[in-house]
C-alpha cells in the first residue's frame, strides 16, 4: 500500500502538470462514468495530499477524492514537467523516459536521483504507486491507448493520467472534502507540527490498542504504513504490543517527531530511508538497495543491526510486522 510520502509526491506532480489546465475526463472501465462526465471540461485549481489520500479541486466547487489503497496506481504519460523540489524517482515511485540523469536503481525497481535538478520535461510514461514498476517506453500515439482497467483518465493537451485499482475514487463537495480531512489524523506536511503532536498524543494515550496498530490507524496519525511503522518502532526501541495508553508520553512525542523528520525525506527522495548517519557511499548503497536502507523491515530471521538477535516476523491486524525482540523488549 502506498505510504504518505508517495501520495505527497503524486500530488506534487498533479500540481505541476494539471492545475490550471482544462481536462477531458473519461472512465474507460465504466465504473466512474458519471463522475468523469462531471469533471470533463473543468479545470483543476488545487491539489491536497493528506496521509494516504489525495484531493484534487476543480472549478465550480467539485473535489475528486482518491485513495489508492493496496493496488491503486496513477500512470502518467506525455510532456511531464517534473517537480524541481523533489528528486525524481523511476520505477515504482516516479519518472521514466528521462535523459541525462544519474539514477540509482534497486532490484525492486525503485531509484533516486543523485541530486535534485531544475524542472525538465520528459517524453514517456510514468507510474506512481507503491506496488508497480514504471513504464519507460516512448509513446507512439497521442493520447496513449488505454491498457487494462482504467477507472479514470484525466487528459490535457499534453498530459494524461490514468487511475487504476483505487480503493476510493469519488466526487465530493467542499464540505464533504473537509469532513473527510477532519476524520484523518495529523499529517506533518499538512498540520502545524506542534498542533499535530498534541493531536497524536491525545489520540494515542486514550487507546488500549497496541501501538503497532495505532501507528497504522489513519484516524490517529496520517500516512504511516507497514514500512514506516516497523522502522519507527525500532528507532524508538518500543515493543509494538505496548498499549497506546501505556506508552510513556516522551516516547509518544518522539514517535511523532520522528515522523516529522522521516516523511519529508521520503517525499524528497522517493525512498523510505530510515537509516541515520550514513557516509556518502553507504547512503548511495542504501538508495540502491532496501537491504541497506532499513533497520528491521523485510529482515525476518536476519540478525538485528544493533544486538544481533534474529528479527521476528509476525502478523498484527492482518499486516506483517517486523521487530527485534531484544532491542524492543
């Protein structure tokens, strides 16, 4: 499932490539035909990302809400104007078809550029999600042919965005959008960090639920998924089974402050980098391989990087949980 950093990256690409441009909308799959008919001919005016959800505003007070869920993805094609504020990433998190870029790929299809460059256009196709590889073939027709089950296609004169497999794709009024956002926990890139910290603290401290589940509850805190959950708990040396109301206040505050640090790193690099203090070569190696990027995630049975104890893999609320039974005892 895409975590918060990837949704913020997708929102930035919509901001650069669709806001202010009239769109033609369609639903090749047919499941969003009515919504597409409402959107066609309108102009996106603003985009918001909150946690794992994106909200795209159109003129005449119409909002498109998209929650990618586990299988959702946006495919972009056309004259893509890349965001200069983030390192572009090919494969599962970013851009393909670029020229003259120094990219670092890993065996899962993720990569991060060595530096953040100026805005540039790239002719090609792009997939932005957490689960799927990018497309780097050159386009031979415009608009590109529809491939597979496309819930929604947004098309401008130079850009095409295809939405596949989302958990939610719906139109909302401004009040409905605000109500949805209000139901979500704080997001460090949306909320004031100090106010967000107090909201997170208040929500977590009144719950008997295990902290490992609370970090994944989007009503408690927005954007954290399986990877960040495992890594943040290890960085805090916190047992994931500890009830939220039993976690010391200073530890809860440190969890929120760690999220404030980690989320922008993920947005800027396209990678869920959770290792600290790496030298230049170690950092590049970590960008190229998740085996060198994480403390415990996907390291079941391997020795803990700190104490040498075998990392445990178990299920918590039907999701995989990785943790060190000694460091996080």
